[in-house]
């Protein structure tokens, strides 16, 4: 049975439900199990659309390489915490993925927004050599984990040395975990 996505693609290309159902009935006469690629090939043959015409229809309906999200979508994503860099990166992934998989979107902005929702707000990045945790994380560590400021400063130097060539999407959270775990294991020995 063709997926809803396959049916939608064929409808967006201008084929009627009757044509799709007729092709499906004919397909089941010759094939015992359903294969999406085989069905589309059979559909093209049964509807007498030549391969070049079908490829042109698909190409015309695809998201263009130069597509950009609308300012409204971009503003919404920025308000939700996505960075400009993350939006640009996800746009590239979205367009390339859509073209490779022959997605056809009636509303690319809506599809892009849904695509971004499945991704992290921050992109992973290398730990900068001059990185310092946010004030909120330090205050949180002092209030919840350990009140010894010297211990936290010592752990910062160790943290930067340990993670200097690694990639992570939230270094503040990683540092908080590092200090918390260190304090639980070795804090009682810290004099």
C-alpha cells in the first residue's frame, strides 16, 4: 500500500485519486508485495508518463537549492532560542535532505519549522580555550553542589584541560555535571 506521502506526492504532481487507485489495482495484479519504488515505476508506465516528464515534474515541485525560510519563521525560531548559525545549518540540511529524498512540500516554511523542532536549539561547538561558565551556573553550583569557591575554580582549570578538544552543545551544563560528579567522588578530600 503506498504511503500517504507517496499519494500526496502523486496528487501534487497532478494525478487524481482515481488514477492512483487504478494504478494500485493494476500493480497488485502483477506484484505480490508492495515496494514503493516499484510502484512508482509501474505508475509511470501505467499512466503513460515518460521518465523524462516524470523527472521534470518531480524537479519542478522540489524545494529549490536557494530556498530560504521566511522572516516570520526565522523570527519564531530565534525567539525559541535557535541561533542564526543553527538556522542556517538546519536550512542546508533541510534543503539537501528534501532534494535527495524527493520531498515535495506545499508549505516549505511549515515543513522547515517542524524539521527544526526535531533538532537541538544549539549546535555543538569546540570548547574555547578562554571559556568561563555563566554566572548563573556558578551561583547554582555554590548554592546546590558545593560552597567552596576554590574547589570550583580548581575544577574549571581541570575541566578546560580535560575537554579542550571536544565538541558539545551546552558547555555550562557539562561543567555543572563535571563539578557535581567530582564533588561527590573527591569533594570530601578537598581541604
